[in-house]
C-alpha cells in the first residue's frame, strides 16, 4: 500500500512539474499549439489521481479491506485518466459534447478543463458516455464492458430487503 501511495504522489508531482515547466516557458515548442489538449490531459490525470488516493484511504483506513491484488489498478488508472482527459478535449473540440451555448474563450477553456478532470475522476462513466455518443452518432454498438456495466451496477447495488417490493 505504501508503494501505491508513493507512486500516486510521484505521479501528481510529475504532473505539477510538467505544468510548472509549461508556465515557466521551458516546454518544447510542439506543446504550445496543443496547449489546451496538454492541460486537459493533465487535468484528467489530476482527477484520476484524486480518485485513486480516495480509493486508498477508503479501502485501507475506512473499510479495512485493502487487497494487494488491486495494486495494478492503482498504477494503471492515473494513465487511463490522462488519456480520458485528452479524449474529452477531442470530443469537445469536435462538437460532440457541448458545454455552453455562447462561446467565450476563457469560459470554454475552463469548461474543457473541468470536463477533463471529471473524465479522469470517473473513467467508467466517461467511457459509457463516449459509447452512448458513438452509438447515437454512428450506430456503433456498445462494447461488452459497456453492456455489462448495467449488470455490474445491479450486482454492486442490490436492493436492501426492506426496500424490496412485495406483490
């Protein structure tokens, strides 16, 4: 568990170093034209790291059910969150997701970053939304994981006996 925590803080530190390097004007020239994409990917990484850190303290401290078998998830999830943050930029730029009706430059940039953070924070829901958009726009069927997600939610949240309806 300590390695996971150290990794997550190192990952966050790496993101901060990248952002500070950009702000100091010492980033490669290829980053500047892709500034918003770069920030969205970073924002997704921050969201995913927050989610993982929350998972550590909940599973290790609150519920006392830390399982070392889940360690790969804690190492992979922040990178998946970076990717989802970058993908959220693509969907917003392509117009497949719309944040607001009037387009103010500063406000829309913040909207991009907020959505990227949420995409990194909640990868499962973001991917489900992307699959919904793909199905609506292009008729692409949901992945097996997307179809199984509803069954997983029902299994994870069964009805309490007191809430069951009796006929």
